[in-house]
C-alpha cells in the first residue's frame, strides 16, 4: 500500500511539473486551461486512505497560521507596492532612463521578494504563485496608467480596489503555502 501511495504521489507530481513546464515554456495551454487540467487531476485523484489521513492529522499544522492573514505582512506588501508605483510614475517621464534601469529594478525586486517570503520563493509552487501575481499586477498597473491618462477618477478608484484585493489574495496564498510547506 505504501509503495502504491509513493508511486501515485510521484506520478501526480510529475504531471503537475509537466503542466507547469508547459506553461512556463510558452506552451499552447492558456492559464485557464492549466487550471482546469489541474482541477481534473485533483478530481481524478482517489481520496487518501484512512491510514494516510491519520498520518496527515498527526503532522503539526497550525490551523490559525493557515486561516489568519498577517496584517503586518499585508501592510508591508501595500507599502512596497505604493513605493514601486510612485517610482514608476516618476520614472516613466524619462523612458530612456526607465529602460536602462530595468535590470537593476528587477534585481532589487527579486531581493525584496526573497526578504519578504524567504525560502518560499525557491519552491515551484511559490514561483508559480509569484508569476500569477506579477501578471495580474502588471495588468492592473497598465489599466491604472490608462485610467489616470484619461483622468477617470472613478475607474482609478475601482482599479485601486482591485489591486488591494489582489494583494490580499496573494498574501493569503503565499502565507498558506509557507505554512503548508513549513518554510520560513
């Protein structure tokens, strides 16, 4: 039974890795398609046996850590995002300097992520969640740029609210991943 469970978990991990690899290499799957493929994988997976459920129940997982959102972390994320937004607004006036500083900004942002999330950044799940968050925030920032150029205050407020929701969702997701993995 244990050999079957180990083989099953390896097959499941190989399938997930293949899906993530296909997405990261620019495969034909869209993000929605990958979600449905992962959903089908989860639905097709047999439920764990009673022995596996007992083994998982014995693992020390703090339910409060999974459920509660660390408000100080969320505040720190919001401050970082606000700082990046202000720097972006000022730097966009000089497009040539903005492009020349791209590598430095990317390095600084990676260091901020590593200091904020610790070892989670190095995991496959952590990288996937960071990629999704980066894509969503990039789209929101572009929408916000366009709304500000057209001087639409109502639309800007809606986009700001959506960005706040995305930051909250991302913080909860990363904290849950950190708690599940037992990482710092």
